[in-house]
């Protein structure tokens, strides 16, 4: 695959190094002369000096034959525009943007970016997994839909303990797909009774996410 | 009409004053409070310090009832992102975007933005004046 990485900061550098090691054809675009020199001595001649948001630089990089463009600069607006120009002007099949402000995730999706990666969101979800809380952790949102896969762990003393799945008062368009108990996934039936400590992997529409959270963390 | 202007540089400030003088309601947004001082103390419109690519800031400045949005900061990409938010998320009826880079101007025009490139317009004006003078000399 030919992969263009826009932005040669730490993320761009390590990403490029992995992609090269996997045998891909890689080109990093970076504007800072010093960074370009550093990366060239580490990775070889796979670095182009220039502004990746300039369409002329993308043309020089051969973007029209790229399979993937990944924009990982520190500026969300630059990442958005790089991906949009790559997609619309150079017909790149897959564009991936790094997002620094989690609030921008929805905007990027709406504006046609194929995939987004938000390090803030990732760290947040890890924190939420580490700390027992009443929060549902969004794992994945299915592409081009508002369906989310979420995870919720029933706390000790949960009133849902002993309740069979079929008696659970779920909001519409929501299902519990898997129950993880003591590290083992169970594909539940209607008769499966819940226990405190169970991690429930559920699918729901974003509009019902809050209702689902209230169902899982109902207090008596 | 109610116009939200993002970017209070020379163009933004001048545009704001023109609109206000013509009786329009204007709100100006800039990341720097110093830039907003360009409007002077008599400016009757709203001013706010903040980023035009932030949905909450736009909401606070009343983008939802805006008739028009003009993005005139120094950053092409910031203008492009803010304009797309105004157009596609808040459905502002009229959105104008300044884009210096002519190629990006074409790309985002094709994507439906009303883009204005000072580079293209400036070069055209200079070109016309220069070549007109030449033809006048020939006459």
C-alpha cells in the first residue's frame, strides 16, 4: 500500500516507522526543516518537506495514487482540510484524521472523513475502565450510523443482580450482545441471569445511550 | 440581517463596520481580545473572544439565528472548518469563506462553500491594470 502521513511529529514519526517496517510504501510530509532532517536520518528518504495542507504539495507527493492518507498534525482544522482535499481532489479511498479536541469527532464524521482517532478519548476510556464508576464506556461507533457498542460493568450491590436478561427494561433499539463474567464471554439468552461484576457489551443507538445507562445503573 | 464574522483583522473589522453602518446586526468573534479593539469603543455590535471552530462558542454568539456567516481569519483551514460547521451543522443560509490558497479555493467551492480567494482577486486586479496600461500606451 502507498500511505501518506501528513505531519511528522511524534505520532507521525512512530507511525511511519511501523508502516515502513510492515513493508508499505510510506511518505511523510512535514514542514519543519529540522524535523525533516531528523526523520530522514532515521527512516531514510521517505520524508517530503512542505505543508501538507497545500494542494500543490499533495500533488507533488503523488497523492492521486495513495491508498490511504493519515493526517496527524497537532491542529484539528489542518487534519480536516488535508483529509478533505485528499479525498475530494485526489480521490484517495481512505482518509484518517487525528483529533485533538474530542468535540470535533462528530463534525469530522459529518464532513466525510472515513475514520478519526482521538487520543483524548482513548485515554479517557482507559481511565473510565480503570476506575469503577457508573459510566458506560463507548467502545466503537459503527461507521456511517449512530449505532454504538458500549460497555458497562454492574457494580457490587447492583439491583439488576439476579434479573434475567428478558426481564431487563431496555430502551428501544438496544440489545445486550455479550456478558463478560470472570473474563469469559457468555453469549446470553433471555434466561441468562445477571450478576454483580458482569461486564455487559451492548449495542444501542446514540439517542438511547443515556436511557441505557440509567437502566444499567438503576438505583433502588 | 444578523451576521456573524469570525476573525477581526483588517478585513473583518472593516466588514463589521460597513454592515453596522448599513443598519445590520453584527457579532464579531476573534481568538484575541486585542484584535477586537480594532472595532473601537463605539462599536454597537456584539464581540466575543473565542474560537470559531468551537461549536459551543458559535452557539453562544447566536449562530443558530444568524442569516450569514463570514470566515475571515488568517488561517485558510480554520476558515474552511468553521464555515463547514456553520453551513452543515447550523444550516446558516449564507456562508462566505476567505481562502488564500487558490487550489483549496477550487476544491471547497466544488464542495459547496462560497469561497473568496484574495490571491486570485488581487492578481486579477493587478493584471488587468497592468495590461490595460500597456494597451493604452499602444493606442
